C-alpha cells in the first residue's frame, strides 16, 4: 500500500520556514565529545501543547529547574495559543526565554484570523473589550457583528444570522504585531541532530505539532497534515493522513516503519503534540506530549540531557495550574 501526503482542506497561513535545524550550540553533547559537553547543564526541554496556560508552563519549568544561563533550551511542540487564559503571556514567555517552537493548528488558525483582521481593518480593541470586561452581557453587545461575522456579506445586505467572533479571532486581537510576527516565523518541522549515545534510543529527533506520514521525505510532507493529522486512513489503495482519531494512529505506523532498520542506520524519533484524547504517548520512535493540560490534566515535557553515561531522556509532568477548559463534544 502506497504512502501519500495528500492536500487536506483548510487554510494554511503563509509559511516563512518549512524546516528548521536546531543550532548545534543548543544541543546537548556527550562528555566525551570532541567539542566537550558545553555548559554545565545544556538540556533540551520539549513541552507539549500549552494552549495559553502560562502558569502551568512556569510551574513545569520550575520543576525541571530550567536555567537558560546554564544552557537549557525550551522547545514547544505548537498550539501555544487558544483555549487557555493567557495566550499573549505564553508567547511573551517563549520570546523571553529564547525558545524554539513549531507551528500548531491553533497557532495557524490565529495567524489566519490575524490576516483577516488586518485585511478587513477590524477594530481589535472592541474584541479586547469583550475579553477584559466580565460584566459585559455578551460579546455581541460590544463587537460590531457586521465586522466580526465569519460569514461575508453579499450585496451590502446584513447576514441572516449574526455569528460571534471565533476563538482564534479573539485571540488574534489580543496579540501585538510583534507576537503575531514571532508566531508566523515558526517552522512546521524542527530537526535536532543528537550525538550518538548508547544510553539514548532517540537517534535523530524531529519535532512537529501533529504528525508525519511514514515513508514520505520531510520536504514532501503536507503542511496541513503536519499540523492536523492524528491517524492514517488505510481504507483505499493509498495511505493518507486523517484528522479523526478512529483510524490507526500515525505514530504506531511510524514505529512499525522503523522496525527493520539496517545496520548503521540512525532512527528518527518524532516528538509531537496535538492528540489530547490519546494523551501521553511513549512509542519506540514517537513521543506524544499532549497530555490535555488545558482540560485540567497534566503538562508534559521531554527532558534531554547530558549525564556521565551519555545523552539520556525522561518525561516530566506537572498538574495543570490554570483554570480547566471543558472539551468540546
């Protein structure tokens, strides 16, 4: 059965960088490396979907003793924004800490909304008023429905049904131009070339938000699928990425595809998020870090560090420290 990376429906905001490589000076090195282990710490802290839960992110970083001055580097697997209480704060913290990140589907939706706001010259201040004023009876009383309706007007006639602004529109209106630009600069794929280590089974590491189709080169992966897929649809002659979780998880197929590596071949471990329903996933060559923090569960991180034994990795979790959101049914 052939693997494919077909185009899926939905808008993808313009991509500045499709694939980025983490600089070598941020990657942990074994103690016996010719270049030395680097700073005393130099750890990678790869964190699952934060979704505006800044306090939870701060608690997790406190738990691992994150210290940028000692060489620690934060990487976020996407979906920094939406759902939680402080999307701007999460972006500000990421920028402050010099974090790397990849674009998630919610980040992309906010970028699309930001472009729509700019194109229509909408008054973002009115959206902000709805968020800041809890006494407001409804958002429609302070937001111009003709401007923020997601349904375009035809022939100058008002919509038959007024729609409230989407979550992504509201989030986009709370972000500064600098925050939007930073979000837009994120790659879809982040490659991390770890040094070989007998203590680590990771091999090379690739960070994406949702997933990858096995057997397809990184350069040929579909942008929408990278941000949205959860499963693989094998019902036809070609295997295609699927958003629904009812099919086989793509991670299981990825693990299976690497079972027969030849001698000397280096595996590629994919670190991802997006799939809160499946929760923390620890496959042989896949690590899923979305443990549904925004829904009141845990925020998870993959910690990659140098020890006397070489490069090692472990999972660290903290309970959500932000108000929980009720999942949509």
